[in-house]
C-alpha cells in the first residue's frame, strides 16, 4: 500500500494536498499562515494537525513512515 499526495485546490486553503493510501483519502497537508506545512489526519479533520514541518518533503516522509506503521 503506497501513500500518494495529490494537489487539491479550495477557496479556503490556497495550498492543500490530499493524502491517499491505495486511493482512499486519509488526510490533508496544508500550509498555515506562518508558512508551515501541517498534516491533518482524517477526511473531515479541519482543526487538529498530527505533524508539522517547514520542509514539505520532510513532512511527506514523516507521513509515509507513520502511515506505513498503521497498515
């Protein structure tokens, strides 16, 4: 099962990636007003982030490692 990151544009969030495992939406990555990327687990989670990092690639690696453990 691989983790996939897809760009997803919304009016409320100028930068957002959908995080999908085997095609199923499992969370989102957003950039906050300070420019920090945050991973919000779950399809409807709008408030609580699980990981954050200033480097998008580093955050993606954290997500892949964490989601790999939860298979």
